[in-house]
C-alpha cells in the first residue's frame, strides 16, 4: 500500500525514544507541536508511513493517539440516505 500521513501524539517524556524509533525504521516525520497540561505534556507529529508500519508502531510504542484523516468520513463523500 502507498504511504499515508498519520498524525500521532505521544507523551513528551517519550519524544526522544519515539523519534529514535522512527529514525531507526527510516520513517519520515515532522514534529508539529508541544502541548502542556495538568497531567503532563504531549507532542504531535506528522508521520508518513504505510498502514502496516502504523499498526506495528501502535503495537510497539506507547502512543496517545494515531489518526489518519483518509479513513474518516468526509462531507464531500456521497451522501447517505436515512430510511
């Protein structure tokens, strides 16, 4: 399958290990933002990988969230009819 962009959030305490994992796997990524909160901070990354790599990442690394917008229903999709 073709690589797709995923948005992945990890705890800030795991950022160094997360980036090392991506570099080791030769996966392209961009650090987008740091967020701070009462329960600790998190960081958001844009990561380009195939779905198999995304599944492996979710199983091997403690991510807080992983989102691929292509899997979401979009407003410009064919409308559904309620019966």
